C-alpha cells in the first residue's frame, strides 16, 4: 500500500486559511457590481428611456388627434355645405311661391281695373234718377237692410251692382237657406250668388296666401341667421334659433334637416339628430343630404347596417355623395 507523503499531514495554520477566504470573498464582492452594471441601467439612462417612451406616446396620441381633427374638420365643412343647401332650398321655395302669387295679384289687379272701367262707363250712361237709385241700393245693402221686390229687380238689371247684389243675395241665402231652392228659377240670381261665393273663396285663399308670404319671409330670415351661425361655428346658437323657428313653423323641412345635421356632424346629440332627420325625411323624402346625415348618424352610433342602407339611398338620389360616403365607409358598396 502506497504511503501518503508526510508533508500532507502537516497542519496549515488558521491564519493562512482565513486569509484565503477573505481574498476570495473580496474578489467576489468586487466582481458582482461590475457584471450587473452591464445589464442594469443607471439613473441617467433610465430617464432617457422614459423620455423616449413618453415622446413615442405623445407622437401616437398626436397622430390619433390629428386624424380626429381632420375628420371633424371634414364634417364641419360638410355641415356648412348642408347649411348653404338648405338655405338655398328654402329661399327657392319662398321665391317660387312669391312669384306665383305676384302673378296672381297682377292678373287680379288687371281684372279689377277692367271691371272698374266698366262700372264707370255704365254709371256715366245712367240717368240721374238711376244713379240715385243705385246709390240708395248700395247704402241699403251696406247697412244690412233687405231690398224690396222693385229694388231687387232693378239691381239685377244693372251690371254696376253685380258684386254688391251678389253679396247681398248670398247673405240672404245664409239667413234663409230655404230660398236657395228658388235660385234655379232665376238664372241671373244663381249666377250672381255663385260668383259671390267664388269671390269669397278667392278672398280666403288670398288672405291665406298673404299670411304664407309673410311666414316665408320670416322663415327665410330665420334660416339665414341659422346658416350664418353655422358658418361662424356657433352651433349652439344655430340649434336654439332653429328650435324657435320650428315652434312657429313646424312643417318646414329645411329647419329639421339643418338642425339634425348640426346635431349629427358636431356630435352634440345623435338621438335628437335621428329624430330631426326622420321628420325631415317624412316631409321630403327626396332630399339626399337628409339620407346622408341619417346614415352618418347611424354610422357614428356604430349601426353599420342601417347606415349603409341610408348611404345607398343618398347616393341613389345624388351620385355626387358617393365620395363622402367612401370617406366614411371605404369598405361599403
């Protein structure tokens, strides 16, 4: 058996062992920070990384905000176009109505002028006694008194008294409806009564037309104000003005269309937008912008299917709207 060298059995002093352990521990402690520093950034580097991350976040938000601002600007530009269109529509209807009645009143003025010339010509041919009789009959009818048989027969023979006698006979029939059965026996009386009734109906239509003309003038003024407010960016004022206008004129399609467009395109209230656009469509289903705005409202609410149906109707009525529709729904057909 091999013997172990004798020097292996010599004891190593404790002081030497302790020194070895101390040297090893010191080396380890010294090396750890060096190796970790390669992987763990210092405070300055951490701040730089944080700044880069914050800058990237801000850039992403800026891109999103820029896109939203661009879309909003496009919608507001569309709203201005709608305001101009609805103003033009209402002005056009008002102008057409005004021209129609101006022509009517012009014809009526000519007829009245001709009738007045005829009356003056007939009066000039009457004797002094007949003129006195005509004047007396006119005053009696104006006072609400009844004519006797001779006065009535005289009045029926004079064209100068046609309108006056016609109104008188009509008044008498209304006071005593049973007399209408005898009108057919005297065609002249029947003619004058029918003419008086026609004049009465015409006067009612004229009165209504004058009221409508005044209403149109007010509506155009209110629409001009609302459209100017839209162009100026005062959308709340435009809505308030249109609401006041609708209280007085609840059947004006252009008011509903513009107020609904303001609610929709500015994002003020999608629910109210749909209510107004539904009413505008009921009053005039051929307005393509109403269909477009209603489709856009549905789209912004997340209702793609009804939105695309409305977009289709809008483009069918006005193919030029296809460009706007594609901007909203590039995947739509």
